[in-house]
C-alpha cells in the first residue's frame, strides 16, 4: 500500500467550500449595468452585420490613431532620448 501524496490534514476536501465563487450574471449586472448595456449593444451590432461596414473600418482607424499611435510615438521618443544620453 502506498502513502497518500498529501497528508490528510491539508483540508483539500474543504477547498471547494472556501474557494471564491464566480459571480452570476445577475450579480455582475447589479454591480455595473452600463457594462451590460455596452456588451448587449456590441453583440447586437456584430450579430446585425455591422462588423464589416465602412463605419466600423472608420471607427477602427480613428481608434488606432487615438490610442495606439501616441504610445508608439512615446516609445520611439524614449528610445531616441536614451541613445542621445
């Protein structure tokens, strides 16, 4: 007979009772209803066929310019300043 891998007093049997529970959809909605409104609107937009429209392409282009481009510029400026030192 082999010995158990873990001692019996490790309380692993009670782990499922003490582990944090995943929140239900209702609890998530109660915490942040605007998040759900955005998710539902986004899902409806995608299901409705709005993903491949000119508006979506334009919105992605504007979003890229607004959020990604400044980060890339900052990265290159920091690299250039480090090389000048």
